């Protein structure tokens, strides 16, 4: 029998002082972990954690880093417009993780790389090396800024606006916290802080599901069979190949997004390369791919609950600067609908954990890539290396601040949609470079490699923009990444040195 529902129409808002206290206590925990793990703040520890990280610790922590605050808020907020189609992309992710384990990780361990873009230096030369590293830096700083923008927006909207604190100050404070607990221990600290952050994130989403079901006229089984759930839960879209949500686009797009955004990404690979050996790293990446499928399904289920709850109790989706923000529906219900202080507390902990578990490692990987790929850190004098690394770490912290502030005035779409669109453009040249390097024996005329990469992005953008007009209503999904990588591959083939093949 369905349970009865009682709910007060009076809006009960959590105290901003309580929310701020939660944030400060959480960061105190992170600082404590930092102190315990960063007694040795050498570059070897910062970049590689002495290659001594247990694979199961890395794997659990990477759940939170892979999902991030974008998944925590934006995936549930996406359900209203795309239903459960995101699960098609997640299945593609798993196929991509298999490819990483079989093809890329053996290569990285064999070459004993600190930055994975050093492969391009050995395979092609210095210009290809810097081209790949540049597109990683561009991709990662844009994505990390996306993710931090989301959590900062929530903190601003629900806490700091109460005291009329400027958004810009919130951004600076948030990035400062990350800098404080990463500037010494780097990847070693992050491997262990990710455990705490993944736990809070998963606990928060499960707690949210339980609380929402208690305030709806269903138990779990009844909701699965209800019309309310049915209107959001369609997963496989096969009717129209022109639709962005078509299953083949989702699976192929997800597969290559995983290969590019994980396997060709210094941020994610730096954690994998901190494992003791190749076998442990492969266990980590495959187990991660398996676990992400049910975890993302829980987030999508939460989205269906949130929109059902909003309909039942006439909760308006937040509007900021005249723009509807479905990303903010979850925090609005958690914090402003009188569902209990416990719900609000666990939500804030989950949000901060999800957002910062990806942003902190991004800052570390940006520092690593720039130090190794552009400044050739290994060739510097021993006394200079640590000071230079810390300066670069501070530089990227400041750059994150500037980009997040810019997003406030530029972003219009759902955050995860924007995130994946940007990734499809910026990771394309990396996909093409590594694929050409791995599956051909050609060397290339390096003076043209920058032009090839830039033209690939421009051509992909133009085709994506005018696809419906050019191809009889066809709309690209995230398979535009595959096309982008293909353009780079073809361009590299055209600038190959025909008589100077790599020897076996």
C-alpha cells in the first residue's frame, strides 16, 4: 500500500551559518589528511606519489573524481530533457576503459612516463609533444573550471548571497582552499583525500533517494512502476538516427570520450601511474568502469525523483539572470523545501566532496604537465625544481579563478552538456595524435602539426553547427569527438614523411 504524504507548504530554509560551518569543518578534515600525507613534499611525491599507491584506494577515490560535482547536480538536472539517455554514454565509458587498460596503460608503464605527453616527444618530436600538452592544458582547465563553477554557484546562491558577498570573492576562497591542501603533497595527498570525498558523495546521493521517496506517495518498487517514473526513464533511443540521443551515438561517443578524457588525460592517468605496477593500474581502471554504470544509474534515478517531487509540490526550477537552471533543482529541494536539516547537511557535504575531488587533481595535473612538458622540469637544477613547481601551482590557481568568474557571464546550457561539448572539441587533436602514433609507423613534418590540430577543431565545430542543414536534419551527439580525431589523423597522414618511417 502506498504511504500517505504530509508536507508543510511553508518554506524552511537552512541557516547559512550552519552551511558555512559544514564547509569549514570539511576542509579542516582535508587539511588534516594533507598534513599526514605531505611530510615529504618532493617533486617525486607530488608528481608520482613514489608509485606506491594501492590500486583499490586509487579505484575507489577515482569514482568521486570521475563523477565530480557536475554529475552530482547536473546529471539529475539533465533528466527532464534527456531522460535516462546518459546511461548509453556511461556504457560507452566502460568500453573506453577496456581500451585504456589494454592499449594505453601498458605503453605508459613501459616508457615510465611522468607526463603521458612525453610519449609524443619520443614518437614524433618536440612540437607534437607541446601540441598535445597544450590541448590537455586547455581541456583540463576549462573542464575543471566548469566543475568548480557549479559548486561555487551553489555556495553563492544558498549561503553567501545572504551576506551579500560578491561571487568573485566566493571563487577566490574556493580555489584558495584547494591550493592549501594540494600545494605540498600533490598526487599523493589527492589519492587519499579522494577516498573521503567519494564516500561523502555516494552517501549523499543514496540519502537523497531515501528522503525523497519518504515524501512521495510511493515506495521504491511502486515508483519504478509509476507513470511519473516512466516519463523520465527511457534509456535506449533508437528511433531516429538524426537525434542527438540515438543509442549508437551515445555508446560510441561515450567510448571515445572515456579514451580521450581518461586515457589521454594527464589528470586521470597521473593517478593510475601512481599505482605500484601495470597490473594494479589495469585492475583500477576496469573496476572503475564497471562501478560507474550502477552509480550513474542511481544519479539518473535521483533526477526522476527530483522532477517528480517538483511537480507534486510545485517547486519552481531556479532562474538566474533570466535563465532556467535545472542544475540548481537538486540543491533547491535539498536546502529550501523543509526536508530536514540532515538532508541539507549531507547534500552540502556530497556537493563539496564531488566538486573538489575532481578540481584538486586537475590543479595538480595542470601543474605536472606544464612543469614537465613545457618547462622540462627534469633538466632543472635540483634546488630550483621545488620552488618552480610551487610557483606554477599558484599560477594555475589564479587562472582557474579568472575562468570561473568568466563562466558566470557566458554559460547558458546545462553544465554537463556544456562540459561534454567542449571536451569533444579540445580532446579531438589528442585522440588523433595518439591514434596515429600507435597505429602507424610514420613520422611527420612537425612544423605543420599545430595547423592540423587547429583546423581539426575548426572543421568539427563548423560541421557540428551546420550539420542539420548539410545532412538532412542530422544532429551530431558526442560522436563529434570521433570525427574531430579523424580529421587530425587524416591531417597527420597528409604531412607524413613518406620516406622516413619508424623502424620496428
